[in-house]
C-alpha cells in the first residue's frame, strides 16, 4: 500500500526564466520512472505538490498542457521557502512530484462553446495550460471561438513570451495582451485587464469564461463580467489557499465545507456565492 | 483486508454476554500481551494517556483526571511519512513498514470510539486514503469501556453520544461493581476472549445490575445543551458580531485542538538535509495565526474572530455537510484544558441564543 | 473599606459611565470550579460580572498588546509589572490604559489541589481569606489556601502593583518568608547529568501547543522564531532536541523581561516545570545587573541598553 504522501521523483530538464526580474521561472520536469509518468494524467487547472527533499513541499499549478506528453511544467514565483530553494535548482536536480490534484477547469462543459480566458499577472500559469490544450490540433475543433485576455504590470512581467508570440500569429484565437504600463519598445495595448476585457467585449452567448488573477483584478473584473452578461454558472475562477496535503485531509485550505485542494481549486461563481467569503 | 469495526461497516453480532471478575482482569490483559501489541490507559509523568503497555500493572482505570484521547494511537502527534537518503547519487525513499500484526486498544470510552469513527470519515472516505492512518486503524481491535463515571465537563448526551453506547467497538467492558459484563460486538472482538476460562456466561442478575449502572451514569451527566439544527443557526450568524465577542479571550494556542479526540489537522515538514532525512507530519491547529498564512503574506483568517468561527463552523456545520455528523463528541477535554477557560458549552449556548444581526 | 471586588466593580462602573474607557478587562467566574475566565465589560450594567479572588490567575496584560482604544484593566501585581514592561518596550501606550491595581496574596494552583484529591472531581468550591472548601460526589474537604498557591506566588516579592491609576484594596506588606530562588539553588546543586535528566524529562513532555507562549504577555513578537521558516530556526516536531530548542530560546528571549507571573506554568497542559528555566534566567539577570523588570516606568529594559560598566566577563 503506497502512501499518498510519498512523491514520485523527477529530474529538472530545463529551466526557463520568465520575467525581467527573474523571480518567476518555468521548470520542465521529467519523471524518473516511466510508470509514474504514465500514471500522471491531468487536466488543465490541476496542481501538484512539488517538493525538494529536506526543504519541504508546496502546491503549484501545472503550466504545461496534458497534450505535452514528454514532460510537465510548473511556473514558480519565488516567494516562500520551497519556491526560493526551487529557484536555486539547476538542470539535473531531483524534484518530488505528487498529484495531479484538484478538479481542474471544466473542459467538458467548454466543449462546443466559446471560451473566454482572462488572466492577470502570475496567475496565468494554469490558464496557459488551458489555452495550449484548446489550441492543440487534436482539440481545437471541439471548442468554439477562443478569446484570451492577458495582462501584466509591464512588458517584462509577461510570462510565456514565446507562446504569446506564436499564438499571435494564429488566426484561430483572439489574443489580447495588455500591460498596465508599457515601455519604449512596447507597441501593444496599455491598460488594466478589466478595461481591456470590456473593450474586447466577447460575446457571452453559449460561452464559458475562466478568470484568474490577483484579488484586485478579480474585484474590478467582476462588474465587467456581469456587464458582458456571463452567468455565474458559466464563469469559473481558480482559487489559492495555503495547502499542505493536497488531498483533503490536513484541514487548512477549506472555504466553508469545501476543500480547495480536493473540491477546487476551480469553482464557478455560483458555487462561490454560497460559500463564506473567507479566502 | 481485515473487517473494520467502524460505524458504517461494522459487523454486528449478537453474542451472549459474559462476565469477568475484576480480580481476573490483569490475568486477561497479560494473556493478551502474549499475542498482541496492547495499548491501554496508563499514567506517564502524571498525565493519563493511552500508551503501549508491556504489563497489566501499567494499566490505570481510575486516573485522577480524564485521560488524553486515544487518537495518538492512530494519528501520532509526530509521524514519519517516509525517510530519504542520497546514496551514490541516487535518491531513495522508504516508507515506514506496515504493522506486522494486530494490536488491541483497551478500555476506550464510547465518546472516544465515536471520535475515531469521525476521524475515519476524514482519512478514509475518499481517494487517496490516508494509508498511515488506515493501516493502524484496520489492524487494531477496539475494546470499549462503558463510561460509568462521567466528568462534570462531559456533555456527550447532548450531542447524541451514549456513555453506554457501543458504536465502533469490537468488544465492550461494562463495570457493574466487582465484575465487568463483557460483550463481543464483532468477530474480532469475540476472538480475543474466546477460549479464556476467565469469562463466564453472564447471569440474569448481572444484566439487571448493568441496566441500573447504565441508567445512573447517563443521569450523572450534568450538562444539557440543545444544539438542534445548529448547522442552520451557524450559517445564519456567520457574519454576526457574536464571533468578535466570543473569541475575545482566546489567546490562539493549540490546547483545545490537541486535546480534542476529533481534531485531525496536520502540518507536513521535512526534517534533515538534502542528503538524508525524513518527511514528517505533525499535529497542527486552526487557532494558530499562521495556520492559513500564505507565502505571499495574505491570510484569510487574520484574527481570533475568524479562527474561533472556523473551529466552531468546522465542527458543527461543515462536518455535517460533508459527513452528516457533528465533529464533537462532548468529551469536555477542551474545557478544562483551555488556559482561559473558554467553555465550548457556553459557546454553543451562545450560538443557539444569537439572533442574526 | 469594602472588598477589592466591590471596589473594582465601582471603579469599572465609573470609568465606563464617564467614558474614560471603552472596555474593562477583568475576571469573571469560570465555568469550572476554582477557575476564573477573562471578562471584557463594555456596558456599566455588566460590572457585576467582575470578580476578584484567588482564582484570578490569567495574566490579563496579554490583552493590552495590539489593542486600540482606551482600556481599563484589572491588574494584580504581576500583571501590572507585565504592563510596565509593555510600556517601556513601547508596545502599550501609557495614556491608553487605566490600571486598576489589586494587591495580591497569590493565586491558587488547581493542579496542586487536584493532586491531593486523588482523582475525585471538584463539583463545587468556595473560598474565604485563607480556606478553600471543595465538594464533590461523596466528599467535602477544607484546604488551607496557603498550601495550594502557585509556586510563583510562593516566591513572590511584589504583592503590590508597582504602577497603577487606581488601587482596589489595601496595600499588603511584602513578605520574604522563603528564599525566592530556593528551587533554582536545588537544581544548581545537582550534577550536570542530573540537571540534564530533569530538563529532558520535563521538556520531553512538551506537545508544542504553545499555550505557554500564547498566554505570556511578553511573547508579543509578530512572528515567533519557532514559526519562522526562512530560515527555520527550530524544528516543529516533539523530538527532545526541538522542544528543548523552543523552550530554551523562549526563556532567553524573555530574560530581563519575565516578571515570573507563572501564567505559562498554569497554562501548560503537561505540567512542565517551565519556571526551572525562566526563574534561573531571572536569577542570572539579577546577579549580573541587579535588575528586576516591570517595577519602574523610568527604567529601560536591561538587555535593551548598554552601559560602560555592564558586566562583560562572558566576552573572552
């Protein structure tokens, strides 16, 4: 009987620095054990418990797409003990991975409908997974129009610039990238995500919206979502809480009777309406 | 898979009651020790608690205060999840071995057995199950002890726990004076007394005595609370100023959680270096300010108001939503343990009396 | 002169009525015999809840830290000394607090009473000046209060609050009946091995509930060193090395600040002899600096200042 608390070991294959200040990096990991690799089946929006032995463990959203078969990616901001140590890792280092955990985005509900993805700042990681997943040639036809509105504080803070560039050349998605404040070389949009979302004005008809971002962005985006007439049951958000076990036992990530690790992290707005505002 | 004697999967047997003379109890315990690892109430450094024993002389059934809950027999305060070591450039991890044989846990009160069945809900109802807990739980025969001497802080009956209840037990000992009436409730329970000449068939008089004792014990519970539909009440007063008042004296320590037989929250920590060490889980408590503190500095429960509310909501509302039962068995340990004498009975009475503002 | 309890109520009523304070922090009767509980009175009609007797153990100064607004507080001598430390350490604003000082003859240690009752549970209790009567199922006993005081009260040298705005009750004569550091001297006389065994046994019982830290008014760090993770100074397990690290560092952190109120010992669910550490540290501070904390608003914390003639034998 294998303990659910024992991680599978992976090796750091590649590290990509994502922003100018170098406090956000994407770690590409490969499982050491082929069976573990095969068993790791996930959907966009799920997360893993990432660990460094001797340092600790923390939950990180999966940034790669389930269609990326050879590796998994996690984009990590340097904030706490584990993430700081992770940032000191080099290629070849060993990282523990448990999971995948959580419910993920409702791709089944999105099928046959337009999808609007709204992200701000560092919270874009699992939205990138979702975007990549929908854009994959094996999946693209199953979804309607795809709109991605993504904003960062400044051009240097935009994640996945390599993806944004490639996506910008495609004609099967409406990609709107904005920064709060541009620099001399910035030729794209300037403005906060809520305003740009309003300007983009995606249709809510037969559409699903997914929104992730810092609390302030969410607060100002909610009125726009309402204005655009996206119904609470068609609007999803991914929440963050402090977690330890990832499997609904250690008791710290609850919002009301729901555990964010097990019942979330993705909730529809109408699910959230009945939960206490304690997050 | 060994049949577990929890509330939802118990094998209820109707076996004829036996009796054992009190003077023969130590002989029975010593005979168990020949075959099983035995855990029983003992007194260690002045604190009564359940611990592994090596002789019947260590068993203390009349401890001067209510013993610590037996949760630590299944969910130790500090437990190794796995050890790891880097050998010749290769990282190896090793989980602690599963228990090799069955254990017997002796003389657990009905409230504490009930608490174990509640902990089962958390650790074993959904996948992945908590294998560390499950292994110990499945391989432990629970010998209950009817509670003929309730403490002044007990309020189990108000929460639907019967001091003579047998839910979750494999075998039960009921004190009727100079002997115990012993009843096997599962095959596993029957197995440990089968063939022992110390147990005789109960006589009619013994069972009449038992009725009398049980009635007296239930009547001896002084606290009576009405918590009917408390989960609805709690929802209604979630934002009430009541929480600010009731939490004012809480200093945010972990005594109530650590003494509670149902509280199961834990933390996971690494002990060691990157070359060698272990990952452990340690009890944690929702009253600590850092319990929900994010690495970013954000904290959804910033003051004792939110934290006391969480504790009460978890036990009397969220747990009902998730498992259909209260996460409190009315043992009263938190009442005497609290350094500020915060009394959960008073908090409950306060909740029921509050009209949402 | 009326009883201190009545004086407390009278002052509390007046302070609330006159709007001098928003809240009075005092004691009320607890839910368990011989226990009091902190009580926050905001309405003058509720001052009758306030009590004063030998069950008033919790150090209420705890509740002044991080509090905003004018507060009246019932303070026995050691609570008042904690308030003084809070003021000189710039954690409490003197003008925000109205101290209702109460001379104190010591509070009772329930654990000591439980120990002589041998498992019998107290269901009812009453007290007068020097007697405690306890009643339970089939027993009734009258105990001499003096024999059941907390250890910190037995060795107490400051029964009168050094600083107060109002005094409830009459000043008491200070006593020096016993040697304040008697227990510490006994420990010091033991061999290092015996001492190690004592501390291993005591601190080995710790369940890391942090009741000792959380009831201590002087443990007001925004983030306690045991909770810090970057770096992690102290493991979180109940292994002896971790529990010792926690208690030793805590004792050192309150060196020159601890007023020996005994709240930590009373709060400990495992009956750990915490004062063996804190009282020893107090003794060292006394010997080195001839200093007792919490007695004067003019004196800065002894380990917070430097003077040319500070002892420096430890610098080798």
